[in-house]
C-alpha cells in the first residue's frame, strides 16, 4: 500500500466519539449482567459479521480510539475494567472495518487476568511488560 493510499484510508476512518464509547461500554456492562458472556459475545459477533474488514488505518488512529474508550470508562458511572473496555474497543473498531484482536491472558501464580487489544500483532495503548508476563488464552471472539 502506498503512502497516499494509507493516508486516504485513514482520512476515511470515522473517529470514535466519547459519547459512542460511553454508550458502548454501558451496553456491554448491561448485556454481560443481564444476558451473560455467551449471549453478549454472540450479539457482538452478529454485529461485526456484517461489516467487511477493509480498513487500513494508522496505529495512531487505533490508539486514539482506544484512548477515547479509556476516557469514557473514566467518566462512566460504575466500573468499566479492562474486559469491558477491550470488548467495547473491539466492537467499535471492528464495526468500522478495522481488524483488531481481542485478547485475554492470565498469570497463574499470583493470579492476574487481563484483557487487551492488538492491532497488527502489537498491543494497543498497553504496557507491553504486563502483557508479556501473561499466558494468552485462545480467542473467545474474532
């Protein structure tokens, strides 16, 4: 892909608003509580299954979208931790045609679990040191 093609693809990328991020987090929190994980993931799969994966956007644009999810989580009335934030980011970006991966990992001794997003095999807005300590689990949504 040439530089001009990459720039034009990025310019067509619809940036995520904090309002949409807040709404998505709220919906995910309610859906997980009311319907459980399996049905929430099924709904997400249905929503992203209809969108072709075609967007090549800059890593900076993906980082900005995830940063806005984190900002929405900070003002969200209630707790939206890494799982809800990552699932919201996954859903918002995949609905825009951006191929991001939703990842889960655990550290068995001194148990720790974490969810994050990856774009082109690299963590998005995450501390790589934390993710490297975790054993990555098989994907629960693609």
